[in-house]
C-alpha cells in the first residue's frame, strides 16, 4: 500500500479532525468572552459591596448583585433620571399602603444614598443627572439604628 493511497482512503479522518478543531476554537472564543464578562461583573459587584460596607450598610450577596446588575448596572442605569423612573422611585418611598391609604413619607437618608452608591459604581456618568432630584427630596434620619 502506497502512502498516497493510504492518505486518500482516510481523508475523512483529516476532515473530521479539522472540523473538530475549528469547533473547539469557536467554543473557546465564546467561553473566553463569557468568563471575561463574568469576571468584570464580579469585580464591580465586589467594588459595590465594599463601598456599601464603607457607607455603613451590611454587605450584600455579590452573587445576587452579579445576577441583578451584571456589568452595566442593568435596569438601574437605564435612564435613571426619566420621569417614569422618578415617579416609581417616589412611590417606593411611600408608607407602603396601597390605594387611598398610600401617603408620601419623609424617607430615611440612607435609602436614597444606597442608590447613589450603585449609580456611582455602575454608571457614574448618570449619577449627575439624578443627583439634583436626590438633593431635592426631603429626607431625615427616620429609621432607628
């Protein structure tokens, strides 16, 4: 049996090996991008947790922060100064009742500071847009510690 005949008979082995190698390269590139994104998300989540602890809050679960905010801040950074977000934010600062029993309250200063810390870590360029609205809110130390 000559070497050229042997190679031509088993050409399918070479073709399969090349296709398998190409598939592994594609999978490797996809996994690399995923791992890089996850590492960036964990880095930002740890930075947020450290800043929250430095501000006097309890340390959040970084896994939950990664799933919720990702690398770009998710929904928190999507136009935080819009009228809809501002309205929903003020509703969440109410007494917790529904319907006619719902009343505005003077919220605790620390509740408002937490969102500012999140914006400062994930989208510092958008913090300035909402800082005026935060400064206009009437807050006080309303929670006993």
